[in-house]
């Protein structure tokens, strides 16, 4: 008996769980079905059942304290009321939905806020309260995270610009929305954007207006988007009416009325009949339509102070002011930190470059000092020792003349090395020092010619650069005298404001350029001061060098 009891209990539990799951699934299916009835206009004969369903869901969530769920169901009801022409009820439900989630910041609440603010923007636009509509659209766009939402809002903003007679800007915005929709690939969004684009273009007599209107209608007919087909017929009616093509306008006006009959909604029927009255030849009918629209506009303007005004956009602004101020402070703090970081980075880069430059200059100075020290040591020790040996040998009558000549040659070489690498003082009369250098390489077979040396303001050039110029020219002239067999050498100075070019050329035997230690030293000296030197030479065509420092 005990086992039988537990077995029966287990079966009951399974049946209860199964029935609960089936109920939940049925409820979800019903929500999806009724959502398509209300929002997409499918199976409009079930619209009353759909509203009843969402009303019950709203009341149930409200009784449980689920304000987010209640706000969502109110949002669906408000959208449905708008779609079926009950604008006042739509606005009241939308405002109530906002009040339920006013202080909530979760993703679901933000999604509801975004859609409700967009809907209120549409309602305000219909009442010609354009300033408030812009504010609502902007707030909605700030909350948009999905591409489809952004496209819808941009589309609505463009329609608002069109109503404000900013037709050019409206067309540009709708072109942008159309491209976004094409990239996104949603045919409903594409149809909406291209239909609105065509209507805005029709107001500007754009050549693509009609093709875009027809394109939008074609997509909507293909997708059986009956709720939006009414809008396409209405736009085509106005397109032909504005061009005095009354037969075609009448054709689409009749289509508009037929669509309104499908919905069994008085507001759609009223609008469709109004289009037909405008096309009627009877002046009384047209006058009635004009007066009716005028009274409707007055009523709308009065209603602007009703539900949404009662909720008060300014109140919303006050509530969000603190958070906006906080965001602004954070943004300002971020900008300041970013600016400081950039300044610090720039200073750091500048300091590093200065240190590197100073280091290079110090290395050049050290090279000059080292060369001078070596030159002095060669002169003081090696050359003097050789001279003493020569003096001793000369004191003996049986001295070997050939040995003496060799020692004399060695002495001359050490003297030349000492002179080549000795320390030079370039602070005064540098022009004369260069002239002395050039004359020291002239012989009966070699002439050294200079140009523009006297025109250079040597006093404005740093000591380090003058030392480098001196050493580089010395190296080139030494290379010329030792290897080139040249008879003429030309050194031309071309001074400029910040840099100076020096052109060296001789008529020697030339060579196939292979950088020897001498030429490599010349390049290193120039690179250390951010200068550069180039060489050109071919066999039997002389040697050229051009330096810029």
C-alpha cells in the first residue's frame, strides 16, 4: 500500500509538472501570437483578444510587484493603441509605462524606455509638438543598443524633419536610414525607410520619388505587412494628388480605404475618407475636409498639455540632471587625465630626444678629444723618439743614408698623423683655418679651389659643427692626396638659413665605391650631428661628396 501511494504521488507530480510546462508554453505562444496581432497587424480580427491578453498580463505583473514586466506589457498595449488609431489611450499607457521604470537602470527597463520614448516622439510629432518630439527621439536614441532600433529612430527623426519642412535634411537622413536598413537586411525596416524616403523626395520633386514609393509598397505587399501597406497607399495618393493626376490618386485613395476596412478601425477609415474628400470635385466636401482637419489640429494642440505633458519632460530632465552632471564630470575628468597623459608623453619624448642628442654630441666631443690625445702622444713620444734616433745617426759619419731617409719618412708620417688628429680651436677665425687647411694640401701638382667660403656666417655655426666640417674636409683631402692622383679639387659652400651644403669634387682616377674606414668615419661624424653625406664616383670619372649639416 505504501509503495502504491508513492507511485501515485509520483505520477501526480509528473502530470502537474507536465501541465505546468504546457501552460507556460501555451502562454508564451499566446504572447507571441497576440504581439504580432497588435504590433504587426496580423489577424486583426483578434485584436480585442490581444488587448485583453496583455491587459491581464499587465494587471498580474502589477499585483506581483513586477514593475518591469508591467511596464513591458503596457508598452505593447500603447504600441497597439497607436497602430489602431487610439492616440490618446496610447499616450496614457506609454506615460504609465515610463512612470513604472523611471528610476530603473537594468537592460530590460532601458529597452522599454527606449521604445516608449520613441513612441511618444511619434505621438508628439503627430500633434506638431516638434521640439518635444526631438527631445524624446534624442533620449530614445541614446538608449538604443540594437541596429534595428537605431534605424527606426533615425527614420522617425527624418519624418519629423520633413514635417518641419526641412526637406533636404530629411532626405539626407532617410538616405542614411535606408543604407543602414539595407546593410542590416530587415525587409520591414528597408520598406519603411525607402517609403518615407520616396515621400520626402516627392515633396522636393526628386526624380527617384515614385520608384522609391513603389519599391516600399512592393516589399510590404510581398511580406503581407498590411498595417504598413495603408501608409504606402496614403503616400502614393498624396504623390499623385500633388501632381494633379487625380485618376491615379483616386485609385490609391480607394486602396487606402479598402485597407482601412480590413482593420475595422474608425481612425484609419476616417483618414482614408478624408483623402477621398480631398479628391472630390465638390467644393463643399473639400471645405468640410479643411474645417475638419483644422478642428482636429486645434484639439491636438490642446491635448499636448495632457498625459505626456502631465508626466512632464522637464521633470524627466530634472531627474536625469544629476546623473548627466555626474557623467559630465567623469567625462571632464577623463579628458583632463588624457590631456595630462599626452603632455607627459610629449615631454618624455622630448627629454629622451634631447638626452640622445646630447649623448651623440658628447660622443663626438669625446672622439675629438681622444683623437687629439692620440695625436699629441704620437707627436710627443713617437715623433720625438724618431727624431732623436735620426740625430744620433747623423752624428756618425758612416750613417746609412737610406736608413736616414726611411726615418725621415716615418717622422713625416707621424707629424702628419699628429697634425691630422690634433685638437683645433675653432672659436676664432675659422674661415682662415679652413684656408690654411686647403693650402696645406696644395702642391706643384695639386690645386685646391674654394667657393663661397667668405660668405658663410661661421660665427652663427656651433663649435661642434665647425669641428666636424673641418675633420670631414680634412679626411676627404687626405683621401684625395693619398689615392686619387687628382690635380684639381673644388670645395663649394652653399649656406642656407638652418642648414648648409658643402660640395666636394676632384678630377682623380675615381673608384668603385666601397666604404673604407676613412669614408665610414666621415659618415659617422655626420650622422652624429644629424647631418648626412653622399658619395659619387666611378673609375676615371673623379670623386664627389655632398654633405648637408
